[in-house]
């Protein structure tokens, strides 16, 4: 026998000889029974056992010889019992134990004798979630010489982590999780002894301030999570010693101001999450981010900043991504992004209150060349005006998102300088007028989303400059006239669809410039007349759809130029 399951029975007692001679048993499941105690030496013959599940019982005590003989046991599940304490020698025989789970018991104190057992020297993970732990004493974990992860989530009686709580034994610990544990304070030097810790999780607690040297000794820490606390004060040297930290999460705290030098001590920080704080326009000062020279990602969300001040991000010389969403930004000072010219690749200003884009908002050309910015997101603002040449220094921009704004008029020189633009999105902008040559110079643009247009006329050179565009869907329903040369410049376009519109006449030379067009559809409109030379320039057109119109007669030379039509 190698597998025995006795789960979900009303077993109250197990005889000390119940498992005699089961030398080959590898898994024993006794979960969801009524066991309140286990006799000594009950498992003495289970020398091959690797997994045992005693969860959801009523065990109150474990004696020294409860698990005697389990030398190969690797996983022990004691979740959801009534354990308050146990003899540390209980685990002496478990030299192979790697995973111990004590979730949802009644353990209140962790002291020097709690886990003082030679049998725990190979333990890799310990789960103590949902215990009413009140106190963690010094040297409580000195037997855990191999442990990598300790979970103490939802231990809502602990309130404080004292100085030197983890001294001794935890030389290999990588992850420590105290999420949702009602922590109210952490003493300075509380984490001494955790030199190899890489991730510390303190989310969903009641912390109000971080004292100087709170994280002292955590030289290898890579990720620190402090979201959803009530932190309003960070002492000047709170983060001192976090030399390797790469990710800091302060989401949803009570910080009202980013004070100069509070981030000193984290020279390797790459990403910081500052979403849902209580910041306003005076909260971000010059040098607020001093000391974060290697930061690459900064997220700010759900504030009332109103405006971005000059030099707000000074010192962030390696920042590549900046997100400022839902911050009520209505204005941007000149030099607000000073210092980011040569590093920033993504700037996200979506869901703010910008009503116009001024020509001095974004980077001026630097002595090192144009700004490196590749993606600019201005979606869901209130932008009704973009000053001419506002994007002149963004010559490396490939993606521009302007969805859900109030850009009714696309003016000449609106997109000047965007010589490498690949995609532009103008959906839900309710565009009513497009000037001639507004897209001139955008020779690399391949994706254009204009959303629903409210223009009445496509004028000469409306799309001039879009020589790389392959597909154009003219999503408009009130067009009355397509002027000659309206599509001039669309030399790569292969498919053109014009939905039903009140167009009555197709004028001569309307489609000049579409030399590679293969498919043209203008169905469901009110076309009555097709003038001679209307289709001049469509030498490669293979499919033409003019169905559901009001055409009454065809001229002699209506389709003379369409020799490739199949």
C-alpha cells in the first residue's frame, strides 16, 4: 500500500497500532475528521511516508513522540486545528520535512522554544496564516537554517514587529509575508538577521509611519510591498540600507507630500508605485525624487495635482516610463519633464483634465538630439486645441493616442515633427474638419484610427503625406462631397471603404494618387452621377462596389481607366 485516504470521516481515535507494518506507504490523508489527539508512536512504521494531511481536525496538542519515525516525511499539513502550542521536539525525527503548514490554528506566541528542533533544519516553507499571534520573540526561528519562505498573513493580533525579532537561523530566507496582519508599528532594526531576504510583503496593515532604519540589514531585498496601509510619515532614513531594492509599492497610503530626500537609500530602485495617495499640486516638489537615479518606472494615479510643476521629476535620469493617470492635471509648466529627455520612452497622461496642448509642454530639442519618447498617451482628457508645432521635438514618437477628446478641427502643422509616427488614434474626438496636408510629413504612419468623422467634405490633399498607409476606413456619415485629389498621397493604400453618406456626385480625379488601390467600396450612398475621369489613377483596382446608390445612367467613358478590374 502506497496511498491511503481516510478523509471526511467522523474518526475520533486512531489506535497506536493502526498503521503497523505499512512500510511502503507514501501518502496518508486524515483530513476532515474529529481527531482531538494522537497517541505516541502512532506512525512509527511509516518510514516511507512523504505526505501527510491532518487538516480540519480538532487537534489541541502534539507531544514529543507524536510523529516519531517519519524520517522521510516532506509535507505536513496541520491547517484548521486547535493547536495553541507544541513541544518543539515533536519535529525531531522529521529530517526530510520541507513544507510545514499550520494555517488557522490558535498559536499566540513564537518564542525561542517554538521551533527549536533539529528536525526542521531542512524546512523550506512555513505557513502560519490566520493565527492570533501576538508576539514574535528573538531567536524564535534559529532552527530554520534552510527555510526560504515564511507566511504570516491575516495574523491580526500581532500589531508590532519588535527589534531583532528574526535574529538567528534565517540565513536563507527569501520571502516574508505579513499581509493583512493588523500591524500598527515596526521598530527600527526589526528585520536584522534577514540578510538574504528578497521580498518583504506588508500590504493591508495599519502602519502609520516608517521610522529611521526600519529596514536596516535588508541589503539583498528586491521587492518591498507597503500598499493599503495608513502611512503618512516616512522618516528621512527609513529606507536606509536598501541597496538592492528594485520595486517599491506605496499604493493607497495617506502620504500628502513627497518630501525631498525621503527616497534616499535605494540606489537600485527601478519601479515605484505611488498610486492612490493623497497628493495635490503642492505635494511634488523639486527634488522630491532625489536619490532615485536608476528608477525606470514611476506610477502616479488618482490625485488632485491640477498642474505639473517645473522640474517635478528632476534627477530621474534613467526613467523610461511615467504614468500620471486620473490626477486632474489641467496644466503643465514649461520644463515639467526636465531631465527626462534622453531616457523617457512612455509618457501616459490619460484621464486628466487637459483642455489644450501648448507648444512648450513637451521637450525642446536638446544638445543630445531629439527626445527619445516613443509613446504618448493623452486619451480621455478635454483637449480641444493643440497648438501648432507642439510635437516638434518628438521625432522618435511612434504611437500617439488622443482618443476621447474634443479635437473637432485637425489643423495644418498639428503633427509637425512626428516623422517616425507609426500609429495615431483619434477615436471619439468627433472631428468636424480636417485641413489640407494635416498629415504631411507622416510618411511612416501605417495605422490611423479617426473614429467617427463629422466632416461634410473631404477636401483636396486631406490625406496627403500618408504614403505608408495600407487600409483606410472613412468612418463618416454626413459627407456630401469628395473633392478632386482628396486621397492624393495614399500611394500604399490597397483598400478604401466609404460607408453610406449623402454623396450625390463622384467628381473627376477624386481618386488620383491611389495607384496601388485594389478594393474600393462606396455603397449605400446617394450617388446619382459619375463624372468622366472619376477613376483616373486607379490602374490596379480589381474590385469596385457601387451598390445601393441612386445611379440612373453611366457615361461612355465612366470606367475607361479600370483595366485591371476583375
